[in-house]
């Protein structure tokens, strides 16, 4: 068959002098010159093939035209619990655009639900679109929108809420919901690392596992449920304040930091808890409706500054002059920064800015009493954030400063464990 | 025995109604109120003990007075290679101060060598003090000092150089030396997570393994050698541009990111390579003296900005106005930031600032062609840093901008693999 007879977007088999390939024929774009064509393999990767080496091209399946997804009308089953799916965008709602080779948002909440018929077997599912954004564009104000939407769903009888969300900033949003919501129903964020029209997509499995846990969890709180390991065996259940995307592309990119994940959930609804029930003391007991609370007050003038050799003290002064109320430092090791920053940090604190310390090691705990550097920073009034993730500390500081402008109260709140974000030391040091 | 008869700093055994403890009696300090005393356990941790619960105190060993370490005169053995140890400070040169309970620098290079007699069996060891700093205080200018000192040692006949360094910013310094030095001798950074007077100190083992590798390595380049796993079995050999401190306190805190470590070294001089020799193509063959080159040109006006939801575009404009020549963004996922930053990023690039993208996922690679966000940033001129660590990308950008102020040359250099910091994709995407 001739290449020109095959429509872009079709599934093709190509034999070359160097081997055979099978994939979707991509449009000529900036990625390929005239001497190459590009196909998208089943694993989601694009490869370029030299035209001069092609010996045969076979059309396996014509380009599928946009399918109209028929929205299935959910039938309420009184024997099942109600689970709401709130869609906010991200890769889970995306598909590959075969014109640009890129990925864009395509599915609404209803379309997502219809595309995954397994959901209807798990619970009475209803869906709402909160907004449709890739998560790098999610702002602190969007956390408030999501928190309000979750609150409404729980108030209206949802026994569990699944929030579909882009993976890039899912950890920040899960931390924000953890502080903003006290909920008698489990709230589960999930998403996908690969879009749903890729063979290797994790979209359906993540969504099903999240819905299973939303329907069956023994306790409430805010969680992230995402692919647990390279194969499709289970998803991990991560606490909302301790979860971090630790790989740019792997499906099992999300890890619980400084603790074990809470458990595993699979598509069949098997839930395995990895921690004893004592560990869940910060998660409210399920189905105590009177415990539903929403508290979205937020001070957005807070910044996360990662320390690096050469960081100029003027960066701190700039933030103070620009009206920032809080700064989370991502220091080195046990919670250090260069001594040439001490003066500007002290000035920031003296002028009413709350400054908190975390570590760029990601894993481990700050301990600012071991070295003189740490003790000097403590004496200046820097708040040591224990084993809190830097990202969680930033979100928490925004939330704390939404509630107080008093330094002592802010310190007390930053060091209070509201949602499992801090594990206290067991020894005095 | 009465508590008041025991000198602070002495080793004591304490029996209480709740159990028995053994450790160094610490001075009363801000850590303990009048009702408590504090002892430092063998594992290095301090614990507070309620005085009212103490049933017996036993003096096990009186406070040791400052020991004068006798400097051993090294005897040159023509059958052994010459290894230089350059000391820059850090925990490896520290001990606990029993007055404050803190840790401070105590040992010079000569004292370090004398304190670890095993070193003399490995090579003809000589030592020099470059400076004495905790590594959070190491500035880009200090990288130049270390690079020059290493250059001098190799030029003067060292077959291997060990640089002792604080662990907090060791990864930044190892990246800097990787770009600044072409060396026919292996250059090994090492340090300690726990000071040498703690029972759990890793100082001696790390130093011995580093010296073993300095003496026996089959190839040259810049490496970090640190504890490999929780026990004392071996150290790992990390490439200088891919190593990161990934725990605040564990002895095995250092990990090679996006690759395997190069190998293992133990105190007995066994070297096990974990990668095949092809992987070492960026490390210069050992003992080709003519290959020694030093190139320390550095532009210090470069910043690392970690993206977070709420990051204000004015932060970018501030850096441009403050005269910064380069910005490394630590974006989300595949290399994204909020679309509300595009304009300020474009303006920065248009005004001559080099902007490069890395990922805060730490692991994985940026891929800015998958989503519109990434493509828009590429179109604006942002340089995608492949699988380079954000910290390495910052150091590299400082070094690149020390060599050119032309945008296209800077881009070309940032995307050139100089010292194993980039692994290219094998597929076109």
C-alpha cells in the first residue's frame, strides 16, 4: 500500500530493512523531516522511521472518527452507596490529538464515567465537572473551588468522593483539601500519567481503584489513589499530606514520603491496609455526618524558596517588600541555609513574615538543634517543620496564615498536626 | 552516686522506674528543664529523663579531656600510589561539643588522616586544608577554590584525590567539579552524616572507601563515595553529576538519580563495577596526564526557582531586573509551569536571560512536547534539560554562562553532555 493512501491517525504495520513496527501513523509535524515518518507505538512512544528503509506498509485499521460516547443513564441501586466523581481535568480526561501529536483535555465528568462502565458496578455514581484544567494551571483559588464542591457532595449524601485531577500538582491539592475539609466520607484524588487512548494508560485502573476505595473505605480523610507498581496489580492509598509525585512519567510515580502508604486497593474492590488502625487517628471516622466541616480561608501571599549555593539574600528581602506574609524555605540537610541569609531572614521575621524550614532532601526530618546553623535559625524565629514535605508545608502555611496574622499563633498552628502531615519524634532532641 | 558529683560529659548508667539508660551526661541547656536531665545515647540521640523517676545513677567513665591527636608522620612507600586528601570541613571533620550538645568542626586534614590509620595502608597519603566550612555555607566561589586545589594535587603527581566535604551541598560541589575539571585522576568527594565521636558515625568508613577507590579506580572523573546501605558493608560510587542527598539523616542518604550507581567500594579495597565500561565514556581514562584541564569560569548570577501553585510571575521579572543571566525552573511533571508565567518567561528570554527547565519530580525526564504547556514553553525558548537533576542544571548553567553570553551557544552547551549529566532518549518523541 502507498503511504499517501493512508490517513493520518490510522493503525499501520511497517516493515523496514531494520525491523517491523506497528502503531498509529502520526501527522508530519515539527518532529519529523520529509525523509521520515512518525508512528506512535502501543506503549505510547513516538518513533521516527526513515522512509528510504521502508519495504512495506500495511493498513491495519482505518483512523477512527471521533466516537460519540453514549452517556449511560445511571440507575440508582438502593443496595449500593453513593459515590460522586468530581472532574477537574488533567491527563485522565485527555486523549492524544493526532493532528499535533500532543495531548489535550477531551472528556467531561459524564464522559469519563461512561467510558469506564465498571464504575456502575461499584456504587451509584454521579459526576460533576468542577473545571477543566491541566494541573500545572491549578491555582490556590482552585483548591477552594474543589473543597467547596466536595463539601456539597458529602452534604448531599455522597458516601465517598473521587476527584479526578492532573498529576503534576495533585500532591499540593490533596494537602490543601486535607487542611480545608473535615469529612466523614473518604475523599480520593486520582488521575492518570498516560492518556486513556494509549495502550499503557493507567486512567481506567486508577479511577476504578479510587471508586472502590471511596465506596469501601473503613475511615474517612483525604487520600491519593494511584498506580502502585509497574504492573496493573493494585493502586496504593496515600495520605493526602504525605504524597509526592516522584517520577515525571512512570505510572507508579506517586509515593508516600516518610511513612508507609495507608494501603492497597485493586479493581475488584479488595482493600488491604498496610498500617494499623492507630495510624489513622488523624482521619475522621466514616459516616459521622456532623463532622463535616469546610474551612477554606487561605493567604495566597506565601512562597516556597528552594535554597541553592549562591542564593542571594536580596531574594528574601524582595519577598518581604512584595508583601509576602509567609516563606517556606526548602533548606539543605537537617534544615540549613547559608549563614549569609541569616540577616535577611531575621529581618523578614521581625517585620512579621512567618518563615518555616523544610528540607530539599525530601526524605527525613529537619532537626535544627544539631548544628550551629540550625540553632541560629531557630533563634531568629524560623519554624522547624519536622518531617513535613516542603510542598505540604507551603500549602499549610497558606492555610494557617488565612487564620491568623499573629506570629505565635502561626507557629503553634504550623507545629500542630492537623491531617497526618507531621509525625512527632519519640525522643527529646 | 549523686547527680551533682558527676561531671557533664561523663558516661553514666541511669536506672529509672521506667527502664535503664546509658549515655553521656549532657549539660543542662535549653533542651531540659530543671525536672529533667539529658543524656546522649550511643546511637547519637539525646533523650530527656525525668529526675523524679530516677532510682540510681552510676558513673561508668569520667569525662574524657580533649585528647591530643598525635600526627603520624607519613612514610612514602614507592610501591604505593599517591592519594591527596583535601579537607573542606563538614561533619566528617566534626565532633559533638558537650557544652552545647551541638556539633562543630574540629579536625584539620592532618588530624583526619591521623585519626584513620587505615589510610596509610592504602596509599601514600598527604593532606591539605582548602577551607573549613559546613557545606551549607559553601558558595560557588568555593567550588573554584576546590577545583584549583584538586588541579594542583593532580598536577603534582596525585593518582587520586579525595575531597572531604559537608554532605548538605556535596551534590552541587560534585557537579561543579565535574564541569570544571577534566582529570586523569579520580576525584572523590566524601563526607559523613554523623560526626566521628558517635558510635554510628560513618566518617571513617566513608573516608577509607573513598581512599580505596581513589587509589584503585580503573577510570577517572568526579565521583561521590558514601555509605551504600544501612549497615557498614560497602559504599556506593556515584557519578558527580547525578548524585543527590535524598535523606536528611540516614547514613545511606546519597542516591544516584536516573541511573545506576557506578559501583561499590569497601574498606578492604574491593571494587565492584555495577555498569559496563561503555557507561563510563564520559569519564576520562586514568593516568593520561596530558588530559588535565581546569576551567573554572562561572557566572554566579543564576537562580533555581522551584515552581509552586501561586508562584507570582513577578518573581521572574524581579530576577531579570536584578541582573540575573540564567534561571533554572524546577517545574512540575514533564517540565511545566502555570500558563500565567508564560509572559514573564518569554520576556526574560527576550531580554537575554537563559531559562532552562527541570522537574521537581526529581526522578524521570522532562518531555515538553507532550502537552501544550510544554510546547508553548519550548516555543518561548525554554531549554528542556532532559533527565538532568535540577541542582546539576543550575551548576551547569552557571558554568555555561561563564563561557558565553550568546543564547544559541548557551542552549547548545546546556544540551551537550559534558560529564554524564544527560542521557539522551533512544526514541524520537
